[in-house]
């Protein structure tokens, strides 16, 4: 039986228009992620990872192409109600407590007040904030804020979780705790799409990966198929990006060579000036010398 498709991205371009022209942030992206998969999206800074995630959520729109979330156009209510989103740097109301934050998001998801409160309590216990759920967020550490953010991502039981750099800014213990939380969600058969620069964590957690650079998808497949047993994901990633950059340099040099402009100037242009009587400056200089 074929798996349900969670995310379908077809021929997507995303252009940003700036003063100096336009920037192609995502270039002809095609990607399919099945329900229940844990997908890691890799690339250097500025490669197009966050832009892609924003288009899936509906915070940005493709210039061309289409994105479907469980068969619904990205950005529509039917698509958005299936999504839980954790941004890279959550900027929550710091005067709210953890329970107030997650309950509020439950209400925004359409849950009744009592149901939102009950789910919020359960989720905060799940992410390890049982003893801190009534404290204001301004008293939370970076790791605690990330865990509270994950709890608000889970409220309403969304089918798709989008996590933008969930390990960002965490210490070793915080990263370990976040990794265990994501692994527990994987066991619940959740569909998880996340960006990260921590490749060792992706190698341990993900079923499949995609590598993007300069808006173009370079590779997509399972880690086992792409990386093989003789190297780490980090080694494979670095080699693949370096190879792509070298190919770009060769293409640029080739294009430059074929666009040299050859201009043949008329012989008379070698003379600096000519008088109306047709005597050149060089001829005048000769006559002056004879005098």
C-alpha cells in the first residue's frame, strides 16, 4: 500500500525583488516527503532552507510552481491546520508562563479552553517542563524555551511538524534532550521536516535527507543510499557542496571565455585627431620638426 504524501513540491521558484534586481532564493525545487518520514534539509547558510519551510507553512508564496500539504495548497486553512511550526529563534511573550503560552496556541488551533489547558499540561510534562510550566518564560533558559516551543508546536496534534534549527543555541545536554524528544515523536509516526547544521544529529534521527545550495536541490534520498558505509554524513555533505562549487566555477569560466567581445577599430581611429584640411596630428608634428 502506497504511503500518503505529506509534502509535495512541484517546480517551485521563489524570487525576492530588491533594489539591484532580483534574487532567486529557490530554483526549480521538486521534492516529495511521505507521511511518517523524518526528513532533514541540509545546506549552507543562505541556501534556501528557511525560505522553503516558510513556503510550506504559507508565510511566503512561490513565484511559480506549487506546494501541497496532505493534498491541500500550502497557505490555505486546510493545509495550515495540519502543521505545527517551531521557528529557529522563538520570540514568545516573556511575561506568559509555559502553560499560558501553550494553552493560548491551543485556543488559536480551535480547541476549547479546558481541552487546550489539559493538552498543554500533558505536552509540557512530555517535553520535561512539569516543574516549570507555571514560571514566566523570562525565567527559562534557552533549552527550556526550545522545549516550550516544541510543546506549542504539538498542541492540536498536527500531522506535520516543521522544525527550523531545533538544536540552535543549545548546549550538549540541551541538544541531547531535544534529540530524544524528536526520536520519541518519530516513534509516534509523526511526519517531521527540519533544518539543521548539526549533521551528527540528522544522521541519527532522519530517514531521508535533501541537500540544497544556492536554491537548487543537489541530492535527495535515504542516508544509507547517499552516504554509504565508508564515510560520515558530514564528509559526504562537505564533498558534495565543494564539488558543486567547483562545477559552478568551471561553468562561470567557460561562460566568460565565450563572451569575449572582439572589436576591430578603423585604422584612422589610431590617430588622436584630424584637422578639417585632412592633415593628421602626426603629420603636423613632422612639419613643425622640419621648420
